[in-house]
């Protein structure tokens, strides 16, 4: 199984995901995510964990354990099909020629972008695009082209992996395009550690984004041309008030 742990808060883990972990014999995952899990869920299980860039090793070892008859779960934060391990597991099964030997279940989870959006209000009520600034697997030329296209098409833009210690300049380049295409005053939401300890939520204008406070634990939301801020909450209208007559007062009764 490939399981989504949700954004971090144990209350936001899907019941089916919890059940899969509880009944598993082997738990495989990035050591940072393993450390966030309830220790009671890990008791009596074989734990296989590696650091960053160890994804291939983790998935390969998980497949080996599963082929050996062990009930194995690969965990990802958020949803395993959104920048998670679901794709790599399926690719490796195909590459190794053993896809027909294992039954793989992918159990979804609440993604970090959904958790962060809820903290900001309702920024994703209309069409949106999600782009990672990490150029470890995707060339920067492709990333910036996608950012420009999303901005020109008036999508709400969600930015994952915005800034790291070794990769600090890309966020500035992305924000430069935001201000050029959307303007200095477009609403921008910055959420760090969504639904985790140390949670931070800010709503600012594009010109006021503090790049130095952004890291790999942050997600950035850039509003579209219709996004507004009310009571410090981002709202991207779906169009209801334009299509239907809104009530003039609160209905009584």
C-alpha cells in the first residue's frame, strides 16, 4: 500500500490510512515523516527510513519486502499521489517487471495544499495550478515557463518547495513574474508548517512577501485577478454572486 499521512495533525489522517498502518508489518518512508507519526502506530513494526534523495532506495526495499509476503506500507506526507511516492512505486513495479505480482492500493490523504488553503480561507474556489520550484528533477527553464503560463492564464498559483538553503534564488524569480503579470498588490498567502507544530499563516501583497521567512516547509498561494482579502482571509470567487441574486439580509427563522 502507498498511504497518505495527511498534512501532519493526526486528527487529519484518513481513517483508512490509519487502518492500513495499524495492520502493516513494514513501514517505509522518509525519516522526517516517520518522526512525525504517532509512535504507537509504529510499535512492533519493521521501520525502513532514509533521508532526502533516498526515494528510489525506499521504494525498492518496500517492493522487496512486499514480494517476500510482508504487509508493507509506503508512507508519504499529504496525499501520496501529489508529489508523493505513489508514482515512483508504480513506475518501479513496471520497470522491474513485477507489477503483476503485487496488488497495490493507493490510499489518499489530505494534501498540504488543501490544509494550507483552509487556513487562508478560500483561495482555491476557482481553477488553480500547482507548481514546485524544486529543480532537482525538473529543469528550471521548464518550471519558469509553467509559472508564466499559469499566471497569464489567470490561474490561482500554488507554489510548493519555494526556497531552500541551497536553492534560494528561484523564489525571487518567480515573484518577479508574479508582480510583472499580476501586479504588486495581488494577494499572496504564505503558510508554513500547515497543521503542524509551529504553524504560521500570513496574507500579504506580492510586493510585501518576505522571502527570507520562506523555506521548504512553506506553501505559497498567489491569487488570480478576482482574489480578494476580507477579514484577513483570501477568497477567490467562483462567480455565484454574479450569476445569482444575493440575499439583501440574513434570512430569519
